C-alpha cells in the first residue's frame, strides 16, 4: 500500500499579498499540489524548484517557476522531514538540510550568548551598581556599628598600645577636621608593616609601619590616606563588592536583627588584607594630598615613605602599597600632584614632638 500524505499549505505568487489555501504532497519525482478548489493536481518536479527555504526549523517555502515565481509555504514539520528523506542527495535539498542545521545552531548560539550576556551584565554591571548605591545610602550609624564589631575583634587579636593610640588620635586631629566622620585609631604592637581602615571611622596603625617612618610628614600622609578610605566609604565599598549579591539581598530584605552584620563581622581578620581597587587608592592619595596641602605639610613625606617601603617590603606589600597601581606609578602620580599644585611648607614642631612620642623616642 502506498500512503500519500497531504499537507496543508499556502500558495502565493511572488509580490502579491493574498495567498490561496493549497494542498501539497510528495511523490518520487517531485511534489503534487492543488490550489484552492482546483480539481486537478499539478506536478512540480524537483528540478523546477528554484529554491527551498526553512524558517524556525519547521516552515518550508518552495519557490518555483519563472519570475515572478510561485511560492508554496507549508508549516508542518513532518513535511520538512519527508522532503529531506525522500530527496536526499538532491542539491537543492542538501542545501536545505545544511541551512536548517545552521539556522538551528545559530539560534542556539544566539540563545547561549544572550544568557551569558545577561549573567555577565548582572554580575559586572548591575550588582556593582547596586552595591555602589547601597554603600552611598548606607547610614553612617550602621556603618559605625559594623566597624565597631570588627574593631572589637581586632582589639582581641592585636596587642593594642592605648597610650600610643591616643597620641595617634591627637596627631590625627591636628590634621583633619572629622566632625562628620569621627575617627578612632588603634596603635597595634605588630611588626607587620601595615595600616588599614575599617568601616565606620576605625583605623589601625601597626608599629611595623611606624618603625619605618622617619618624619611626621610621613605619618601625616599615611593617616590622611587612611582617613580618605574612611570618608569615601572605600572599605565598605570593597567589602560589599567582595560579598556582592548576598549582602545586597540582606539589605533589600531589610533584615531587622542585624544577624548579617554579625556574619560580616567574622570577616574582620581578612580586613587587614583587604585590597582596594586602583581607582580607590588613587582617590585616597589625592585626598591625602589635599589634607597635607591644607595644613602646609611637606607632601614629599608620602613619597619618601613609599620609596622606603618598596625597598624593604618587596615580598610582602603593606596595604598602602598593596594594590595596583604599582608603587612606581603611585609615586609618579603623587609627584604630578605636587608639581601641579605647589605650596609653601611650614614646619610643625608640635607634630614633630607627637611623632617622636609615638615612635617611642
Ligand atoms: Zn589605601
């Protein structure tokens, strides 16, 4: 028995809008088709077909005849697979198999790249943007609470020197008016050459870095730099960026019990190793320069300190030199700031006195 499948199709003459209902079937030499109410089927030989196209992997369009050619459109996927099977090896059908395959692959590739793009956009654009917004609007009181928890933990781990901590704070308040973002400084007896800022106005200065300093201007530069991280919320920004989506979720869910703050509190140990982005470090250096200029302090202090630390700490870079840009770039940029905006320097004997006390001389 020979079954013939008839497929519903549309018949159209090229360039005309209207189409007529049609039926189409396959036979061994080509197609039979019947347009509208016509009684007789017409034979369309495979050789007469100008081109076959597929759309969305199931719609088949046969173009045939002289120009303006005629078109039969069938949207039945079974029709397509029957064509491929019956006319395997015909040039026009081979092209069709290839084109439908490539269309399908192109479609998959498009979908894949769309979703990859969406994920990349989400992680590299949307989340950082939201994090930035969240940090900007993060209330100072909340930030202080968070910083306090970390500060408490750090105090437990570090050997604090209360007298030198007070001296450092006194030194700091000679430089900065920090009414809006009050600062608390911890002098830690720790040989690691490091100074870092916690959220909420807490700054830790290790004895290791103080031992490397030879002038009050160097200390002033470091404190002004760390204070810029505080005032510009750099630590919070970097922490939120590291924690990313999870912290945003907590913020947007509006967790009332602050348990998430506790969770972040456990990151306190990592804070001393927190790396800021290149742009944040540059910003902190620029802010530090403004402070030094405002107090007519020798701005070369930060440069002499950078150069010395770079010499001594090739392996383990302190926070202040830890990130890109490389120390050479930082020094160059700082020199450019000084050259672009020179100012007269005034000696500060009182800072010298405080500095010597902090150094323990
Ligand atoms: Zn820094």
